[in-house]
C-alpha cells in the first residue's frame, strides 16, 4: 500500500454497488479515507466541506470483488452485497469498516460479533434478506390487457434485485414488471432479461385484462374462506403479515385491484 | 352452483387440514416450464387465524362415502356438496400461481365411489398440471387415499412433491369408534409403501439422473388432538415412531374444533376442563371463544415438543415420565424438561458444546450457532449476548458467562418456575404468537 499522506473527505459515489467497491478501491490505492459516504442522488450539500466524487470504474470494482472473495470469503461478499441494498443511513461506513477489518482477519471476520460495525452489517444484510424473502411471497401480480404481469411493492429496502432474480427463474417465459413505489424504481423482464429503470412518481396504473377482476375476486373469497373462525387471532395475524405489506395485496383490498380505477 | 360457490365449498372441506408448507424441496425452474420450488418454503399470505397460506388447499370433491365423526365432509354431515373437474382445478392453480398468490397446490379428496376411483381423479388432475397443457413445475402436495391400489399410489407419487396420508386419530381404539370405515393397517400400509418408494427413488436418482423422483419433499401426516382421550405422551411417542420408523418429514397436529352438532364425539363436559373445550363458539360474531385457548395452547405445545424431537436431539422418553402424562400448558416443553433436570444446569456459554447449548431454554438453533461462532473470537458476557440479539428472557436462569449468572437466584425448580411464569401477566395463553406459526 502506498504510504502517501491520506486525504480525509466526504465521499460521493454514483449509488451502484460497483461504485461502492470503487470507494473501497480508493481507500486502499488512493489514500482516501471517507468521513462520510453518500450516493449522488441522496446528496445533502454541506457548506463546510466539499464532496469528493469517486468515479465508478468496473475494472477496479472487479478487483475489489475478487479480493473480498479470496481474502475474506464468498459469504462476506454476499453479506456486503445484501447490506448494500439496505436503506440504513450508516450502512456504507459500516460496510467499509467491515471490509477493511475483513482483509485483516480473513474469513474469521464473521466471528467477531462483538464489534458493532460487524453486527451492523450482518443486521442490514439480514433485514434485506428477510424483506426480500417475505415479498417473494407477499407481492401480487395482476395481468394487464397486454398480457404483462404487473406488480407493485412498497418495500423499506431496495429489494428489486433479489425479487427479480427469483421471478426471472420462476416465470421465465412471461413478461412482467415489478414496481417499487417507495424508491420509484422498477424492474422490467421481457421473457429474456431484466432491465432496471427509474419510474416517475404517480405513473398511471395499467389497464387490466378482462378476467382480472374475476380472478382477484376468487382469490379474495378463497382467502376469507380458508380462515377458521374459532381460531381467529389478530395479534398473530399482524405478527405474521405486518400491516405495511397489506396495502399492496389484493386480498386486503390493496392497490392493484382490477375493479378499482385509480390505485 | 357457480364456480365461486363450488370453490368455497371445496375450500371449507379442506381447511382443517393444517399442513400448508411448501418446503423441503429446492427445484430450479426448467426451460419451457412454469414455476420453481424453494427448500425453505414461502408463505404467500396469512389467514385471520394467523396460519400461513402457501398452497391452494382444496378438495376435488366433498361427496364422502365414509363417516368419520371428526370430519366436516362425513356422509352424515349436513353441508353443501360440490366437485370440480380436473381441468378446472388445474386452470385455477395456474391462474393463482402466475399472480403469485400461491406456491402450489394441496389437493385432497373425499372418498367418492371407491378409494381407487378417487385416486384416479387426483392422478388425472396432477397429470394435467404437469403435462403439456400447463407445464407446471411448482409445488404439489397431495393426500393419498388409504386403501387404494399400490400402483395408483406409485403413479401419484411421481407427480407430487409431497404426499400425506392422515392418521388423524392417535390410537386404534379411537379409530374404530370414530372412523368405522378406516383401520390402522389400511393407513399404515400405504405409509410404509411410500417410505420404501422414497428410499428406492433416492438411490436411483443418485445413480441415474433420468430416474423418476418419487415424492421428493417426503411424506407427512396429521393427528387430531383433543377429539379422543389420548395423552400427549402417547401422541409424542407416536410421532417419534413415525419419524424414525416411517421416515416422515412432518407430523402435523390439529386441535379438534367441533364441526356441526350431529356428532357422536364426546361433548367435552368433564372436570378436566382444559382438555375439554365446550363446543360453543359463535360463528356469527367470529370472536375467539375463550374455550379454545386451552386446546390451541395444547396444539402449540405439541408443535414445540415435535420441534424438540426433530431439531434439538430430544427423545419422547426424556419429555415424559409416564404414558398418561400431558405437556405443561403454562411452561414450554424445554423449560419443563430443564426444571426437571436442573442438575444439568447452569451451562457455561463459553465452553458448552453446541448440543448442550441447544438444550438451554430460550436458546434456539440460530442463537446457539451465533454463540459458538462468536466465542471463538472473544469471551462472551451477558452484554455481548444481548448485543448479538440473543433473547435472555428464559435463558438467563440456565446459563453462566465466565462462571457468573445474570443475577443471584435461588437455584431451585420452584423458584425458577416462578420467575419464568411471573412475567406473563396476561395469562399463559397469550403467547401464541410468532413461534407458533414458525413451527408450521
Ligand atoms: S374419509 Fe373420513 S376424513 Fe376423509 S373426507 Fe371422508 S369423512 Fe372426512
């Protein structure tokens, strides 16, 4: 590692995972120690300090990925990649600490749970994994007049990527769209590959296929019939299916209902 | 009856079957097919009773020739009857699956005409789903009909991921009284057959990739609890026998909830009230009748005991002293066991092996794993444990960190029990929460 004087700066990067890996690269090869790390779109300009923009370079990102996989572990890489999708403000700094410490400790880094930043990275990754897993079940598609399946979600974390992987496998030959209304992003799959796009807020809801309302009706009725009245348990119900998901689920009258004109 | 009405009727008839998991099978999608399965299972929704909906759970028809007293669909029951054509079931499954409402199908049937005829209807439906028209590659759980020809079971098993044959009543005697058309051998024989077939297919698929898989997610069964007098000890021993002797993947327990009034089941008016809920719930208001708290709690405890058998290295013999014993309703089975075996505690978290940690009340698999990992890097104290997200509510009375307990306590069963139950101001039945469904 070159021993030139280190620069301490507020870092801004483009918000991609590759971009973050380049922040790690800059830490090691350009002597840049971040005071804070922010993404360009969430940038809060400060008067006191000038931001230092890290330009994303795929080769450098690749080098860092390989180094993490080899010197720490594949698990650690996976943990960092998931933590990245979290919406916790402090995630980038914790991830950097985690990686730096990981290069010192090797694959044993995950045993050092007494360090707050390691616990924190694990927790972020776990929360993302959990929300993605829940949404794999809770998200609902509706068929549009063009035969595309459309799904709206409002997740806390940026879970489009894991969801996209899941559905690209499961519904391989079907075109579908998953729309993250909270972060105004969407993933569009055309039967072959996924494209991630930005969506303007208040986009007009799609026009649904003719039989859509009828199938939603069947499902809602199935859902209500399957409950056993004598066992009714609202507290357990809320624990298992938190309220925040219900707004996008047809059986709870959520968005995406074909019989409602405006969602 | 229109389609929606028929679906309602056929859902009503299937909903008391508690199994709704889609787990035990990881199958990536195949080109040209629709769907995949995940080993950990996926819950798609939760009904108002807090149970997971993972599969479209329905009967193909509910015209039953049999008269099992505990069942809504029995011949003598006064309910609307309906049936569906195989293509209707297949079509509905696909429509729900594409919209991500479900993980797959759980299909069963009342016994219509004969067990063989019923099985053929099930086979037809599954073959249609898996065939060229629908190319369905998602999860299918099917309930086989006892007494059907083995060749039919064989065929059905190559189409399904999981198969179940419900034992329902935990003893031969109860079966004779309440399910006169069924016998224990008629239920156990196909279970044995399925077990052997699974083993055989596992060997073959290991050898030849082209070999046909036979119920790759294993077989399961259900026991009804509280309809008949068997004690928990008997039930848990039976479950253990089924896991060991029949290689079952899961045993499900279903608290008996009286359905209809014209039943010859006991009316539950004995002194032993918690085992005898008065069947007086009001379907109109939909309120949970207090009388069900105890029976649902009993079911919950059985799931916990089952969990101890499958994942925590306990045997049924350790949990019960006698055949007639029941699980404690106010303490979970692990706490109960620990208090009876207090000489094995407290356990030192910095040195105890994984298996010993697992036996500590309040420490589950994830916590035990985290402890074993974290202590390699540094010695653990109570603050570390808390930070690591380990819940100490119960564990604190059974562990030491570097030789110290969390607080000074009188280390005797009675005083620990008092502390364990003290916090439950709302009463022992209020804790039917997260954990309950996690067992399913
Ligand atoms: S055979 Fe018995 S348990 Fe099965 S549907 Fe008929 S009455 Fe119910």
